[in-house]
């Protein structure tokens, strides 16, 4: 869309500026011997208005050849040719107008007088056109910066949405429905157990929401969340789910993005323990070594288990978050060997306060 | 497997609905047991913690209805249904919310309950099962969802991809055969006979159906009646004009038709 034609306010200002130029032109045209102020205006104002519209066309070459991308020579040639042509058209319009006016007794001799101004008028026309080109480039730049701003805003919104989706995905609906089913089962003959399960579930949800809103959390907080999650799952799976932890004290204070490990532990339960008839163990390890925080999540698994749709989604998610946070300094490795699935993460351990 | 626990409220005279509960999570079984205890004319004949136990219970105790969890280790609910086949008990799936499963259920009209299970929905599902069972015994041949429906269901729910293993029911037991262990499959009317690790297994499925589920770059239809795992192929010999035999690594000889030979050549 043409930046001037598209907005009436801009068009009005633009035409006003050209009327002003037409006024100046009127003064100049009244100057030659035998001319009058009236004749100057009769020629100058239409000429100004005519050129206003001709110059609007400067937008199209300006848009087609943006300053940054097109070569300087090509631009120079394009615009110079357009300027010479436009000014020629302008002058021709002036000559025809002067001839027409000369037929009126009031403006007798106007055509001859206009001829004398022509050598000056032509270069002025070229310059005015080039001025219009500059103005249009200004508009192009303005539009581009606005577009970039809009785009940046759009990206920000997208990032926010992704964050929200991630959070929602972290609280897996299957997990919730299964937990509610367990509570429903306990209500009958173990009301105390049902109450404890409700508390665990409420704690887990509260923790997820609270920690999820933070930028970084200490490993100790993430571990507390995991302990809670695993307690709930232990009600469902009973003795099939065993958990062991080896956490170095120094590691507990290390900062991580929230809910980084939770999806991995959830995977360990759904794809590991839940696929084993006799169940198995989930092992969590954390230690600080050489400026790195080393994390291990390992679980028993059935090598012949069915690979379900969505497998690997959680892992890919974690990988992406690590990359976003630490770039290439973070490392994630997942491998399966002899009925054990092991995820190792190493991230820089920031200096502790 | 737990001992049968007859429900208290069954009135005298009427034959109670014999139900087996199948779920790998103890609380889930407990909930169903509790809800069923409140209903009349229902008898819980078995509680199974996995698919193998379910197939065994179905063989030995012949329940009218399975309340069948879908996500279970080793054998999932769909596979249990497939193994039980057309003559098996009626099935009501019990599952936590799962969009794919729901869509499949709509298409194939197998009844289902969502976790957490509501007592009222359970009673309604039992009512429907009872009605269906009545029809089944009334008109011979009419049956429940059956094996083919289960396979279609499973295909709709599982991620697209080739079959990784074959399940074969042998009486109350289930053999799980990894697909790479299968040497060849032979058609026998409505059954297939497959050989794996020196043993033969029969399965209620047609060769054409099975062929569609297998990886075509591994299993080739060398003959109207034979599907061959090409990794077992040692050589092909001309037997007579236009007739060849495939000789497997262990010396087994299988007939190769002209079309089958063309398919083999294309692959190799």
C-alpha cells in the first residue's frame, strides 16, 4: 500500500507542501518581463499539484529497490532516469498549460514567457522529484521498522504461548485422572490414605505452579517436587515402584530452570516402571564436579516394550530448554542398555551465594 | 491372580454376570471391586494384574465380561482383546482420558469407562454388556467386538509403524514372538502357522491380513501360501520350468511362485 495515498492525513500534508512549492513557483513564473502575479499563480499552482501526483510514483521504484539490497549504481540509474522523465513530463504539461492560457486575452504572450523559464524549470523538476524519492525512502524505512517491531512482538507472544503449553503439558492429564482414580479407590476402605493422597496431589500441583513461574530454582526445590510426584505414583504402582537417591549436598543449591527434571522422571515411570510387570527402580543422582552439575536419572525398563506415540517428546523438550538456558555448555545424553534407561545431564554449576 | 470373590447382592435364581477385573494398578482394581460389590447380579470371578493373567483367566474361568485396562505392561488391553478373539468374553475398556482411544471407541463401538470410574457409568456399561450377551446366546454367531475389531482399534490408537511382535495364544498362555525371530509364515485356511526359533505357532488371522501389518522390506509373499523373512533366505534354486524353491539358512525348502520370484528379485 502506498504510504501517502493510504492515509488521508498524510496525503493532505503532502498536497499542502506541494501547494506551498507551487506558490514559490508562482512567484518565479510571475518574474519574466510582461508577466503578472495572476499569470504566475495560474501556471504555478496547477504545476505544483500536477507534480505532486507524478512524484507519488517515486514510491514504486523506491519499494522495488530498497536501499540495503539493491546496488547503488542501479538505484542511481533508476531514479535519475525516472527524475529526467518526470521533469520532462512536467515541463510539457507546463508548456501545454501556458499555450492554453495564452489564448485568453488576459494571459496573452504567456506561452512565450514560459519558454524563457523552461531551462530553469527543468532542473528544478529533476531536483523536486529526487526530493520526493528521498521522502519515499524515509517512508520505506519507517514502515520497515514498524514491521520489525510488530514481528518482535509476535515472537514474544509465541514464546509466551509455548511456555504456557509446556507448563500445561507438564501436568499430564493421564497422571491427574489416574491419581483421582486412586483416590476414589482409597475413599472406601482407606479414608486416611485417600486424604494423604489428596494432600500430596494438592502439594504437587501447587509446587508445579509456583516453581513453574520462576526463572531458576535450586535443585533442592526440584527434588522436593519429584519426591512428591513419586509418592503419588507409588500409591498407584505400590511396590512395583522403587526409588533411590544419591544427592551430593553441594549440588542441592545449584540453580536450574524449573520443572526440568520432572518430565524425565515422569517418563521413567510411564515408559519404564509401568511397562514392567514386576516393576523396577528409579535412581536419581546429582553431584558437582569441575564446575559442572552432573545429574543422572536412571530407570529399569523393558527392552521389548512398545514404543508409544509421543515417546521422546519430553526428552526433546528438556534438550531444548537446556539449550535455551546454557547454549552449548549444557549436555544431555540418553541411552538404553541391558534393561536400563539412563539420562545424563551436565550443566554449568553457577557460583553459589 | 486373586481368588474369586463372589459379590454379596446376587439374587437367587438369576445367573449373575461373571466379571474379571484386569488392571495393573492395585488401587484401580480395588475401586472396580468396590463399585461392583454395590451392584446386584454381578460376580467378580478374577482380578488380574496384567494381560497374561487376563488371557489365562479368560481360558480357565470363562467370565462373561472383562473390565480391561488399556495401558498395561507387556500385553496391553487391545492385545488381550485381540488374543481372546471372537469367542472371548465381552469387553469394557477402562482407561484414563485418551483422545485417540475415544475416537477409536466411537468408530468400533466397544464400550469404555473413563478413570476415575463412576459407579453409575459402570452399572450402565454392565447393563449394556448383559443385553449384548443375551443377544449373543440367542442368535448363534452374533458376537462381541472380536479380534478383528480389536486389531482395527489397536491400529487406530497405536503410532503408525510396522508390527514389532506377534502374539500367539496357546491355551491359557501367551507367546510373544519378536518379529525378527520369525522365519516364515504359512497360510492354513483362516489361520496362519508361523515358525520362529524352531517352533511352530498357529494364530487366528489370514496371511493377507498379517502381510499388511508386516514390514514389506523384510517379509515377502513368495507364494500364495508363504510369507518369507528374507533374512533367512540362503539361495533360490530352479526346480522345474517356471518353478523355484527358496532354501533357507537351515535347509528348509519353500515353494516360490513366479510372482513371488519377481517380488523377491525386486527387493534383492
